C-alpha cells in the first residue's frame, strides 16, 4: 500500500498500521482492474469467435482443433475467474476497512473517547478511526490518540 501503511513506526519494534482510507482506495483500484480485465477478456472472446475456424478441416487443422478447443475454453474460463477474483479482493479490502473502523470506534467508545472529525480525511465512504479523549477520562492522558495507531 502507498504511504507505508505497514511496517514499524518507531524504528525498532515490529508492528503494523491499518489506515482504512488507504484500504478503501486500494479496494477501488482492485475493483477497477477487475472490471478492466473482464472487459479485455470479453473483447478477446469476441475476437477469437470472429475468427471462426481458420485452421481448416484437413489432418493438420483437425489436430490443431483437437488441442485448441479445450484449451480455448479453459483459458477464457480462467481469465474470467481471475477478473472476478481481482474484483473480490477489492471488496475484501473495503470490508477490512469497515471492520477496522468499526473496531476502532467500539474500542474508543469503551474507553470514553469520541470521534475526532478533523483527524482523518472525510467524504463519502470515509469513517473516522482516530479518537480524542473526552474530558479528563484518565489523568495525564494524551488528548489525542496518535494518527498512525501503531501497534
């Protein structure tokens, strides 16, 4: 993912950071690529169908057709499956982003925090995932949870 959404935050400890807005962005990209691949497979299928059977009906043409026919179907089926799979990766990234945001919200609510609307990007499909402490829930507590939410 762009922007180093995984790795170490303090230079020493192993951990990771999940940024829901990046997951959503990458999810949209996978969905776009899946759609484009699906269109390309459709164009390939139409183009091959338009060729008909140019190899002829002689012995050599018959031998080619015996191998090409099953391989043609398997190739197109595999490419269609790949296009759908790439799109499902995008859907999975959206689900991961939503679950991360829901978990962050639930955890913050459990600690008496509230959403900090200015901490993260906003817009359609973007939910806050960083929270500030409401009032003085814990004496000496930092007023805002760090944006990178490093583990």
